[in-house]
C-alpha cells in the first residue's frame, strides 16, 4: 500500500514541476501548502526512523524522503528560479 501511495505522489507532483518549468512561473498556486507538506514529510521521515524497533518500513521512509525532496524542488522553483518580480 505504501508503494502505491509513493507512485501516486510521483504522478501528482512531476506534472506540476514540469508545468512550472515550462511556464517559467509559479503563479497560481500557494507555496503555503508546499511548506506545510514539507513539514509533514520531515515528520513522516523522522517517525519512520524512530519506529525502527517495529521493523524497517521502507515505503514510509521513501515516501518521506520523496516528499521532502519534491517540496524542496517546488520551493526552489518558487523562491529562486521564478520569484515574483516587483513592477
């Protein structure tokens, strides 16, 4: 089940990264949701690392790492590559 969730997360995020790159803009979506998802990904990753006594949950670790990586890519696009230009 965890691997299916990882696959759906990839299908959800990669098109948005592509369209941000294609349009050279992040106008139209909220960075707040990305930052909140980043915090959730960090907590998920830490939770998987702390619960090793129950066995290694590789899908949860991969999902947390993917979530953190993709959210950092969105933040990089929003703040560094395509910042709002003051007119």
